[in-house]
C-alpha cells in the first residue's frame, strides 16, 4: 500500500517543532551550568527521544535537521569554539539515536510505560543511551578538560543517565493530545476532585523545603515517602512530572548551593557521580509503583467490565443493568423528570435456536443488540436481562418519543437480513413493551413490571409490534 508523500509544509513543521523544543530545552540546560561545562540538568536529549518515540511523524530527516540546528545554535550562545560545539552536539545526537533505536524494539505498552516491567526497560534503554554518550565523552572531555578517559566515560554517562531518568518518563507517559474528551482519564484516579487529593503534592513540596532547611546527606531522600504517596494516588504521567520536579530540584539546588550537604569535596567528580546515580535510582521507586498501580487499575477495570457485561452482546447484564437503572431513576426522581422503560423480546427465538442451532441464535442476539443500541439515544441505557430479553431505560423521554424510538428499533430489525454464515440469512422480529412515568420513581422493578405487561400484550396481539402503558394511569 502506497503512503502519501509528506508535503513540504509537513517537513517544515517537523523541523520547526523539533528545533523549537530542542532549542528551548538547550537554553534551559545552559542556564543550569554553574557547576562546570556540563549542565546540572540537560533535558534536550530526553525530550527529543520522547518526541520521536511518541510522535513518529517527527522522526524523519527534517525533524533531525531541525534538532541538529537547534543544538548548534544553542551551543553557539555559550561562546564555545567549533570543535567543542561539534563534540557536544555529537554526544547529544549519539544519545538520541541510541535511545530512539532501542525504544523502537520495544512493544507499545513498554514505550508508553503501561506494564509493571516498563520502568525496567526504561532504565535499560536510558543506561545504554547514556553509555553511548560516554563514548563520545571519552573523546570530547580531553579536548575540553584533559581528564582521564575512563573517568570521562563514567562522568558523561552518569550525567546523561540522570537527565534521561528525570525527563523521559514524562514524555513517554504523556497523554494523547488528539481527540481529547472531558471523560478521558484524568490526572487523579477519582472522577470527583477532593481536597485530600492534593495532600501528596503538599507533602512533596514540604519535604523539598525541609531538605533545603535541614541540609545534610539525608536531605536527598526526604521527598521519597511523599513521592511514593504520589505514586499511589496519581497516574503515571502526574507521578513522572513530580519525579522530574524532585530530580531537577536535587540537581539544580545543589549546583546553586541551595541544598547544603556537609561533605568534603562536594564539587569533586566522584561525589557528583555518586549523587547523580543515587537520584537516578531513587526516581525508579515512584515510577515503578505508579506503573504497578496503573496495571492493577487496568486489571480491575477489565474485571469490573466482565462482571457487569454480557460476554456475547457486550451489553449490561441483568445485575449491572438493575443497579445502574436504580441509580439513574433515583436522580431522575429527585429532578422530577419523566422516564420511559422498554422491554424487548425477540419473537420466536426458540425456533431460531432449534432450526439454526445456538451459533445461529447467538448471531441473531448480537445483531439485535447492535440494532437496538443504534436505535437508542446516547443517554439511554440498554441491557440484556434474559436469554432473548432486553430492557432499556430512556431518561427524560416523553411517551410519544419513547414509542417512536421503540418503533424505530422494531422496524429496523424487521427490515434487516441477519447473516448466519455459510450463505444463510434470516429475518426476525421483536415485540416491545413500553412503560412511561411523567415523574420518575426510584423503582426499576415497578417500571419493568408495567413494561412487561405491555410486552405480553404485544405478543398476544400478533408479535412484531409495540404496546405502551402509562405508570400513572
């Protein structure tokens, strides 16, 4: 299959997006360079890897060109000579190429941090990308500082590892930006906001402040309990942002002297390596907890769906339908709004099973569920409450409109040929009973009983018809 060739507008857009983001990230990194020629926090490489992994359309020659130009332009601002500029840009690109290549070999769920083992794969990819950067550092650092090659490799690798572990999780867990809806998954794990939901963030901010006030080596781990609390309370994206806040705070606060740690030779490379490795490892804990919680939540969601839905038609089963209908009717009753309830029964369904077998009957049920769902409004509730029996609640629906909806479903089913496989097609009909209440009552059983009586009358009067009863009559 031929894919359309991207237009020049798309090429320019890719170059502009990567260029602007990388340039801004480089400037941010340059501003955090008080401890030496390498930044305290350098987010550019992690951001670029995340862009190419999450948005593959940007991963083309023009996207790379925009990023390379951004690296050069940002480094020129620092006044470096061309040799230093080339070396630093080469280190950045080697890191990005390695990261993008390794992520391309992982499954989508791991690239999106949706599996309990995803953080382990993230750490492995980040370590490999950082190690590749260190190789360039072996060449570059003697030119820049005349240090030992092995120490250069370790220093550059650890510096980059801390950056990747801080920023990459945010990019990989970034929610989809296209087609966002109000009912999409929110930052908090509950639908309603409660003041208690911000307590983990408050605890994190307090622990960060205490680290500055108290100082000492223990200040580095003050925020860990709060981060774990955040991981238990929020989704992986919010947890990643908070982990980035922690990592950036440690790295930048120490470089600016806001985090006093009473250790001799604090500015020595071994000490900086130790702290950065520690920060990288500590970031793994909340991220892993958040991934495990996300996997647990998804499993619970699936189990809840299985428990509440009919496996054949994917409609609500009887128990779930009754529970949700009762809650809906209670709200409608408080609002004094009308409601209609439909009872739908496929005519002579036993004959279908006897003639075409249960496989044929299953196809009929699936087809009817699809037709009935399409005939209802978006706010209506439909469930399978028996073998060939279905029920629907139509909130805020008038009597005439309910009868019209029921007739639409009946007519559509009667006019539809259902494919049973092996070239066999049949048509079936449905009888529908409608109950209506001008003011809803919080009693689904009473409404179903009236609708069932109307359904029985429809059967008695020849099937393939709609009969209605007013609950208030």
